[in-house]
């Protein structure tokens, strides 16, 4: 029997990790799902106690307020860097595997071909710097037992996200303008959670993996597909550029990640984003959270 710990279990990804581990729990494994309120990953004593007897830790706890991080970088670093270091150090002491979720924001976003897993980190905003520091801390503290799963453009059933926002706008506005100059990979949190569990079950080697749905599109293309699958006319989505939506934190213009590392674990990369979005629609995810 194995024991699993999920941190950040109340978030969108954390909820899907709980669902992905339900078959293991039914088979007799222990699944300890802790919300942010139930486990503060910056508290070394609490983390040490939580990791007792644990075989695999899925760290979905994160500071994700990208724009707010520009004004309070210390808060982002507390969770995304120091908290991750606390988890990795505790996992190294106990021998637990750490599967830590990171982001495309560790890159500048100025590439013209998919980022390789070994591409140099070069974040362009405070949030990205905090996540890059967390990756470095985890790999330094527990190099033989840490898997970094970089992901991007997340949507799912368990929280507010771009897909649900688009459905809400489709129901309340005649036309919606969406940026068409940022390229990335929409990723369904159910797929991400299931891929992370497969990696844990396979005992995949430590290192960096890119865990996004395959293919690529812009936010405009993503929005049009959401409209279509939610039963709305996609022609109501109009393209615009990033200058129309000035924000405190710069966003990467190019967030396409390569998936070569999965072959090391004997696993296939995640399915195409369009197929995943169709599954999400069938799962009832494309409903407004407003």
C-alpha cells in the first residue's frame, strides 16, 4: 500500500488530483488531501508532520495572483519558492517523491519553437521569478526525488478560469474581444491530474516535464472553441492584441512547451487541447461561474 499527500487540495488542480487518486484510495492506499487552511507549506514543523509515512507528495499549493505579485513579490516567493523548499527538504529527509507543479512563466516567452524541458529559465515577471526559484530550490534540495511538472493555461471544473469566464461573457454580451497575439496550450486540469498520477505510478525519473495538452492556439482561438462547444456562435468572438488589456504583469507572448521528457518515464504526452476541451464540455465544465 502507498500513501499520497496532496497540498493545495482545495484549488482547481487539487480537486482533480483528489478525483484522480480515488481509484487508489478505493484499492486501499492512503490519500491525505490538505487545503491551504489545513497545511501551510511554509511551516517546516507542520510539513514534517504531514509527510510522515508519505510515499508521494503532489504539491498543488501556489500563489497564483500574477498581477498582485508585481506589488507583493515577497508574498509570491513565500509560497512559490520558500514553501516549495520546505516541502522538498522534508521529502528528502523521508525519501518521499515530490511532484511539484510549475508554470510556463519561468520562460521569457520570446521563443519561436516549443521550449525544451532543459531550456534556461528566464522569467519576465515577479510570479515567474517566484516559480523559477521554487523549481531551483526543489531540485537542489531533493534532486533524486523531485519531478517538476510545468503547465499552462489551466481550466477545469473546480474554480474560476478563462473557460468559465468566456461562457459567462457569451451569456451576457453580444461580442467579446480576446487577444490573438499570445500563443500557448490550454490545459484541462483533469488531464493534468491524471498525467501526474500516471507519472507517480510509473516511478518516472526525477527532473523536469512539460505537462500541457498538445497542440497550440491563441486565447482568441481558445475562446472561439469554447463558444462553439458551449452552444454559442464563435463569430461573436473578435480578435484584438495585448495592448488592449494592459496589466501590471507582462505575459509571455509564446508559451508553447515541448513534451520530449515523457518518453523517459515510458509515458505518452497529454492529448490535444481540442480533444481535451471537448471532453471538458461533456464533463459539464463549460458553464459560467458567475
